[in-house]
């Protein structure tokens, strides 16, 4: 390939994301359907102490994001997760983390399409597979138009989620303060049904395992930095804001749910937010929350298509995927990477209807703890790159990880404790085993890639120009 042909591809990703897009990407990544639905199982397991589980898991993920933010600000490169693993730990780590991350989001594309179709099926008589196909086609088309189109949809999806949570927080606070009509107020539900920790202290830690993965997606903003105008500044701002978002959206909303409803109420397990709104007497609470959950599902679907395509683009650029996938259209969109991810997601959708209890269940388990592996790679990469940058370019460290290296090592230990503890939890063990199998398969593929693939010349990663 001639230099004249290669140059446009190297410069291809466009800076089409604005500050408001990046802000809402960070919010959208931190708030998914897991908050509205999955929080019920956490509350059922830990009782009112689920508040502590959410706060602890949020702090852990925040530290990971801070470590990642340090590297992005110092060395803003496209495909940050895989590139930093490559830069710090070697090409095998970059290959493994890149493909694992791509696989995670491809399966999520299929899973979210199925989840969205299940919601829509309650409003229409169309078959669920048709609805899932329609959602995939629509959101793929959004991503094919331009990165700005993706950003606009994500902006409005996130705005709806934020508006819904803010309304819930206001209504919940009025109820707890006794300012809502016929509301007794108070915090009696936190202690009157077996105490703050009814299932024992161990339940807090077991809940942290489930909660930690609910925060998955906060790192998306660092992937999108490649297509923002000021990558370093936008990532720093977004990372700083995650703390109050986690505190406000997750911890406070869970606090209000368990303050309004007894933790062992049957409504908690099925749909905690709907149960709380029903308690307040909000009309059509179920329909409203279904619409909000559908928005959250579409937001994740939109982001998953985007992230999987950009990670595949990076893998292609580094020679870890077929070079034909790196081609961009005139709007700077990796069309082939998007389409390949969507086609792969179709396999997950097909499995969900053909073999829901075997193949699809295995696929979901196989991505269950991939984020923990990714978070570990981020922590180890930060430890290695930070020491290198302190020697070679200390001026670039304008945004630093707190308490380096001690807090980073605490994050590593905490993540390892989470993984080890899953081995002793029957409900979590299958996810650990299946995800470990995914890691082993991808890691084993790297020697084959070195033996049979074409190894490109060693070049510097695509550094994002500061504007």
C-alpha cells in the first residue's frame, strides 16, 4: 500500500464528538439498564446494606477509570484500552485485551437487541426475533452515518435516563422527608426488617461482585476520546464527574428504594423502581419505567456497536485483524468493522431464540467477568507507563492517579479478591469459568497470529493530535 493511500486511513477517525456528547457518554456509560432492573437482585441479597455494596464497587471502578484517565491525558491514542496494554505489557497483551473487549461488546449488541425486543413485544404483536432484527438494523444505520450521529443518539438516550433518575430522586426524597401526600416519611425500612445488614456482612461483599459489573461502560468515554476535539481535557473532565454521578444516580437512588420499600418486598426483586413508584401512587409507573428501561437498552446497544467497531479498527491497524477492515468511508466511519460486529451479534440473537438455555446462556456467562480482566490490564498498564513517563516525560502527567502506586496496587488486589471469591459462589462460578475460557482461547490465539499472520513493522501508536 502506498503512503498516499495509507495516510488518509491513519488520519481517518474524525473529531465529530462535541463536549456535550462526551459528557452524556460518560453518564450513559455509568447508568445502564442494570440500575433499573439488576439492582433488585442486589438488594434482595444484601438488604439495605446494598447501599454500601454500590458505594464500594463504585469507588473501585472510579479508581480504575482514574488510572485509565491518567494514561489518556498523558498519551491520548486511538483504542486506548488495547493500546495501553500493548505499550506497557507488550503486543500479546494488546492483542488479548483488544479481542476480549471486542468480543464482550459484540455479545452485548446481541443481548441488548434481545432485551429491547422483549420490551417491545409487550406493546406489539410482532415476533420478538423481528423486533430484535429491527433494532439491530436501526442502530447499525445510526452508527454508519457518522460518529456525530452516534453521539447525538447517545446524547438524547442519556438525557432521558438522567431526567428519569432526577425525577425519581426528587419524588423519593419528598416521600422520605414526609412531604409526599399520605407518606409516613422516615428511614424505618432501613432497620425494621432484620436490620441494616440482615443477611450478614458477607452478603455485602458477595453483592459487590455483581454490582461491580453493573458499572461497566464508564470506560467508553476514553474510547470515544479518539473522536473528540480535545481528548485529554474531555476525558479528565468526564472522569472527575463520574464520582458524583455514581454517588447521585446509583447510591442515592438505591438508598431511596430501600427507604421506601422493605428490602424483602416482592416488588424489589421484580422491579425495584416500579415498586417504589407504585408505593408513591405514581400512575402508569410500570409503563413509564418500561419506556425508560427501553431507552437504557437502546443506549447500551448504540454504544456497544460503536465500541466494538472502534476496537476492531484498532486491532486491524495494529495488524491483529484482517487489514481490509481498516478501510474508512469519506465520513471517517469504519463501515466494515461496524458491519462485521453486527453480523457477529446476529449469532448471539439467533442463539437466544434457538438455544436460550445452552448456547446463549454460555455466551452471556463467557463475558461475565471480562471487564475484571480488562480492569486488571488497565491497572498493570498504569503502573508500568507511569514509571516510564516519570522518567521520560514528567510534564505529560498533568492528570494523575491518586496515591500512586499504592492505590493502584489496592485496586489490583481488590479485583483479584473479587475473582477468587467468585470461585466460591455457586451463582457466580459458571461466569468465572466461562470467562476464563474466553481469556484462555484469545491468549492462545496470539502465538497462531504470530506464526501465520503478517506482522506489521513496529510503529508508534496513533497519537491523537491535541487541538
